[in-house]
C-alpha cells in the first residue's frame, strides 16, 4: 500500500518574523489560505487516506501539527526528539510503518512546498509508486528547470527507463550540489538536469536495505526502534539523538545503485524565502503582491516589485520604494530589500545573540 | 497678564498612520515620551500657569485634549466647531480672553512644534511680551535659518528695535512664502531672513484692532461672540463657520504696520513630516534612528538612514535598505523612502477615496 511520509520538522528561520520556533513555515498559511502542511495533506486527497498519512515532526511543533491535521490518527504523528536530518527522519518513518505494513511503499514529501495542480502531483505519485514497486529501486522527483536556479540541487539523468502514467523516467547519472550561476546556466542549457525537489518514492524495505548498505550504524539504531514494544517512545527518545545526521541525498542516494528520476509535470517551488514567495504570488499591474491569508491590503504609491505579507488583517502602505518586502506580525515587522530577504537569518542570529527568546 | 493660546486644531495627515482624525500629531508622543501638546504646556512651566493657558481645538479632538491636559481648567479649552484657519482661531481666543482680562497679552503657540531648551523659549516669551507691551505692536518669532529650508516661510528683517532680555528684535520688512531651493539659498546667504515659526506675541487689544482694520468682517463675527452671554457655545456654533478662513500671516501680519521679529535663541522645528522627525532624532553609529515612546527596538542590518517609529512596543527589522521610514500602528504600517515621506498624503487620499474611515 502507498503511504505518505510528510517531513514537517524544519524550523525555518527564513520566514521570520512570521515563522518562529513553534510556528515554522509548514504550520503557516504562506502560499494560500491554509497552513502549508494542511495543503500538503489535502493534495493527497483521493490517493492516500489519512490512516496511511504520516507526519514526522519535532516535539516543539507536535501540538501545532495536531491542530492543523485533526483528521490524522494520533499515532500517525511521529515525534523526533531532536533534528537528525532527512536520512534518520525517513529511516524512522520507514521502520515504524514497515512494522504495521511490511509491504508499504512510501511517498516522502516535504511539508512546505508549493505544488500545483494537485491532480498532476497525484499522477506523479502513482507513477513513482509503479517504478518503485521493483525491489531496491529508489525514485526521486526531478523538476524540469525553467531558469538557472542557484538555490536548488540538480539531478543529472541517464538512460530512459520508460514512461509511467505518461511521465518519463530515467536512471540517475549524478547528483549535483547547488551550483553557481555559470554552472546553473550550463545545467539548464544541457537539458539533462532536473531540480532535486526532495520528493521521493520507495518501498520501505528498499530504503531500509539501502540504509543497511550505506549507513549501517543508522540501520542498527532504527532496528532497535523497530524492535521496541510498549516502550517505543522511550526508545526513540534514547536512540534518536545518537543517530547520524546526514541528508538522505548524500548518505544514501548518491551511493545507491538503482536510483531513478521521474520527470514531474507540475509547477513546483520550495518557497525558500520571502523573495521566492514574491515570485510565486499574483501581482497587480504594478508588479506588486499583497499576500493576506486572513484579510488586509497593500496600498502602494510610486512603488513596484513589492511583496506585503500579514497573517492578520493589516493595511500595509508603501511609498516611493521598489523591490522591497514588508512582513507584519503582532510583535515584529520585517522590511527588506527583496533580494536581501534570504539574509533574514542575520536578524534571527542577532535576536539569538541578545537572547530575545520571545521573538524566536 | 501673559496668557498662552495653544493652537491644537490641526488634523495633520502628514504623520499617518500614527496621526488620525481623532489623534492628530499634537495629541501624540512624536518627539518625546509625552504628547506634543503636553510638552508645549510643560514648556511654559514657571512663566504661564494653567489658569492662563488656553487650548483652541476641534470638537473631534476635545476629549483627547482634556485627557492630555488634565491640569487645565475646563473653560480654558476652546472648541472650534470647524477649522477656519489661524486668523479666526487667534481672533476667537483673543475675544474670549479679553473678556476675562482686558489687559491680556497673548503668546500664540502651535501645539506641535519641537523647541529646546525650554528655558530659552520662556526667555523669548518674556522678551516678546515686553516688545508687545507697546500698543499695536505684533511680535513674530523668527528662527535664524541653519540650512536653506524650502518647507518654511521666511521673515525679512528691517531696522533694529533693540535688544530685549538679551535677544535682538527688528522691524519686519516683508514676509516670504515657502521658497524654491535657489531662493532659500539666497535667503540663507543674505543673513536678514529668519524662518517664520508661526509663534506670536501680542496684546489682545492689538490683535483685535488689527483684525478690525484688515479683516473687518472677521472682527464683526468675533464681536458677536464676545457679546454672547450664557449662550456662548451656541453663538460660536452659529458664527464660527461663517468666518473668513485665512492664515493670520496673510490676513493680518503682511498688512499691519507695527510688526516686529524677535530673533530666537533656541532649537526649533515644526516636525512637519516623518523625514523631519528623522532629522530631529538621535541616530546610532549607522545613522539609524529608532523612536519608540513606549518601548521597542530597531534591528538594522546593512541599512543606514532608517527611521523606525512605533507608539506601542514593537520590533522593527530592516535589512539591506537605506534611507527609509518604517512606521507601525496596530492596524496600519507605512514604509516609505525617507525623501518621499511628505507624500504620505497620497496614501491618506486613497483611503478617503475608498471611504476607509476606520484608517483615517
């Protein structure tokens, strides 16, 4: 059976001041009326029911996840006692789901991506599940690049392995880290590179075997968790902090043999910054975007290229300024040059230095 | 006796979103911990007591004035049923004060100017009162210009009339409207021009006689008000809207004979815009100014020349932007290029067009 494993552990600082430790991006309505996690769950509707939908999150955020996903069984919310990166997160989910459903196939999904239309996404999951039905095959979702992005990793495709539900799939020749601009332009021109969207499909046994082969220590820890009975929570609490902290791409996918890339047909963004949200938002005739999930207005005079965001109703007036981001929350406001919005981490760092916990 | 007539009727839109119809600039703590009107009253301490301090304001703002000036006798708050500019406002106060104190001398003070130190201001009022003790003399306060300001009117001085309390006084040769930059530089270089600060001292009988001579219709209306008995409020309500609406400079001072200008010794600004507030505020080592009368902080990264203002505790973070103004209120935020902050009226106009009364 096809299960969804939604990774919702990120404590993104890149959407400060809206995102906070207890309210990271995935729990917020950044791109629509609902929290991004809720939209991720909704996107599965008709393909993967709640009882086969799992959310892996951090203890600090578990309450938020439960509120946002009231339809999920309580046991389907898996708590990481601490962040140990994606290999451990995915391994934990695979180990626990496999106990309930030994033949489980897992669609591994970040909780905070923008994907549309949902129908095309579900078709891609079906295609991915079909490819992953072969023992040991690990499927990655590669997004055809539309511009020379330097903010994404890339997947270089090799030989075709055929079409599935109308979508092309390929062997993977290599994974590439986030490139510089020249490299990114080469990748785009080459035509054989796709953005690594961090979305994967594989059988629980395939990924656990791959972990066994390439990260045996991790597999050992997961086995202890898998063997835990009633004391599962305590065992996870004990073992999880000791696991290796490595991204699944680096720890497993770059080393594994039977890795495939599926060419996705939908629009995708990881919405990794306020700048990216501007890029994804509807603009008015002056190229200004007001994003107000709960109401509000942007009044722009002699200004273009503005993104205004508030999660609560608010009037944001911008006068004589181009290419700025204005973000309102009840206790903090961010005003940034749009291209500098990825540096918001510097603000967060200075709050940490001053120990202003209430703003983190 | 010397009385103070504080003109607090302005419904400034230039400090939107902080200033609103019911909360204009003079009722707000723009330059210090107290409302500008309260600081104007405090500045008189030791020279003019509350029983001789009068505030002229608009009905909409009367409650605000009473809250801010709890020490003033209720009768000393004079209500304009509508705005009729400074000649009528000053005339109303003169007419009513003269009834109580026929030999009254009036110091006419805008409620929303920044003046320091207060001691030097009081010395100037004493000097002004001495000059104005001569029948018919109208004294204006001229501030020696420190830069070629285009936002102020100018007073050209004539012959010296001597020194009073150590301050020089002159006859007035002419009044000049707000100049363009070239003119302003000429005025500065010339040395005989002072900024018209809109602060005046005269005997009640002198100004009423001057009104009689130069605006006889206004004097007639004021006489009706002066003659009203118990029905004063109704008479004002009836008459005031019919009065000519003209600034006292244009209606009286430019035409009168015995006008003097006193050279003031203190620092003065009319704080007419957010830009002016920046100019008047304390900057940090990066030339950024955070103004938070009730607490708050500005976090500026890679930014200079920023003014951040909030009347309620708030964190304002600015990233990668120079020379901007960020103003926070509970329901509206303004972000403006600092030099464009005088155009905030355009935002207010668009709110009026959309009939967004709650933001006006």
